C-alpha cells in the first residue's frame, strides 16, 4: 500500500483523531523473538498503547489507518491546521 504524505505530524493527528473517536489504539504487537534492524527500544508508539520499538511517526499500521480515513474524506486537515494556528 502506498502511503501519501499528510500536512502535519502523525503525533498531532493522532490526538485529534482520538478526540473525535475516528480511531482507537491497538493492542501492542507481540515482541519478536529476533529483533529487526529498525527496532528502537528507546521509542514508544502511542497507537500501539506505548509499545516499544518505534514511534507513531514511523508506525506503518497507523499510517495505513490514516490513509484509509483520507481516502474516505474523514480527516478535515484544513480544520486541524486552523486549530494549530489558533
């Protein structure tokens, strides 16, 4: 799946989508037996309920959810950017 860029940080969008109940957090994925090269024990993912290994800016699962919401025109980026400016 191709992920189109969005006009704001995923962390900022995450909080707004949660507040509007457009998304819910997911249970953390199981800890892999063998850690992958990009695993970062110092990063935690809000979408995966604080699971270590990556942050929300690099969470492919969250990016896919956002992409689907964008395709359905459910994310009012203009309104969110106005909230940031105000």
